[in-house]
C-alpha cells in the first residue's frame, strides 16, 4: 500500500535522537543524513524524518516499507499525484511492506505493479528515510516505534500494463522529465532524485 506522508514542512537543524538500540545507532552513524524535516501522518502522528544515501539495508527490526524511485531512459521519472506539488520526495516513491518471504526487490516489483501498472527492474538501493516518532505511541501506530526506516531503490521502468493495477491500490501517476521533477522538490531533497537517476544511467552504461 502507498506510503504517502503528506506535505513537506520545514527543515530542522537539530539531529534526530534514535531509539537507543545499538544496532540502529550503528547503522545510522554510518550514513549521515542529507536533510531533515517533520511530517504528520494520520496513523503515525508527528514524526521527524531524515534522508540519507546508503547501499546497505537497515536492521530488519526497524525496516518498514520498501520504496522505489522509478526512472526511464531519456531522463524521466515516475511522479505520483503529478498535479500536486508537495515539495516532498514522497511524490517519487512507490512501494509498500514485504509479504511472506519476499526480498526487498520482489516487494517493490509487486507494489509498483499493483499501484501503477509499471513493471520495473530494481537496480540497487540508493538511500533511506528514517522516521522518528515525536508523539507518545498511539493505538493506530502500526510501524516499529519509536523509529522505522524505509530503504529506497533506484528502479528501471520496463513497460506499463494498467490491467495489473489493483483498483483499491491505484495511484494517479505519470512519467515526467527529470528537470520538471527537480522543480517540484525542495532543494534539500534533490540529491535523492539525482542518486536514482545516476544509478540508472551507470547501470545502463555497464
């Protein structure tokens, strides 16, 4: 299912405090965050979010939805809710939670197909979003608490079949030019979109 966190709010200069778990702390210390801001989700409440570049999966006990930036040769990227401008990288992330014994790559392939109709080829992990709850845990919270992480993969678009979309999971989307996509983001989040495109280009060359 879609993890669309709402509206980009404001950057915060203070570092995020983690849950104190040594494995999580060790992981986060390897990958300094590139930007930080706050979001509010209906089910999770207020959270502080940081985005970092990484190629290593997070600890399993804090891993949540697996996300993909879907790119297409010719400098295009898949945009969700393309008529809106949230300023948030979430408009370019498609994915959901793993089922059964799926690998991360299998999860994004299935989720992207069910929500957008695109068949994709995951190229590799490029980064993650780290969420830290700012509110006391509520009954509606269905993610690891107080921290969870979404790994993000660069993925190549192969072809689209709208017949593969599950109607209740369908997300309005279309491919847009990379330059337009950059203009829809806050400047602090450009780096993740660039990392996805660079990963796809380097894979194509190799």
